[in-house]
C-alpha cells in the first residue's frame, strides 16, 4: 500500500508540474492547465499523507496538549 501511495503521489505531482511546463511552451491552453493542476493538487493532498505519516512515540497518549 505504501508503494502504491508513493506512485500515486508522484503521478499527481507530475499532473501539477507537467501541464505548467506545457503551457510555458505553448502546447496546451490555460483552461487545461487549471483542470490538470487542480486534479493533481487534490490527488497529491490525498495520497501523500498516507505514506508520509509518522509514528507517534510510545508515551504520546500520556501527553496532553
């Protein structure tokens, strides 16, 4: 599951960066960039916390914040 989440995170990051570069070269229009970047951003924020999660220390349940 961790490897799949990393792969999805990398693909969605490419959906943010790739269309921007293509728009810079004049290959695709701005509306396409907006849709792809929005989809990539949402996907990245969903997939990345799955594999970047950290384990809490043993005594974390005893600490009150």
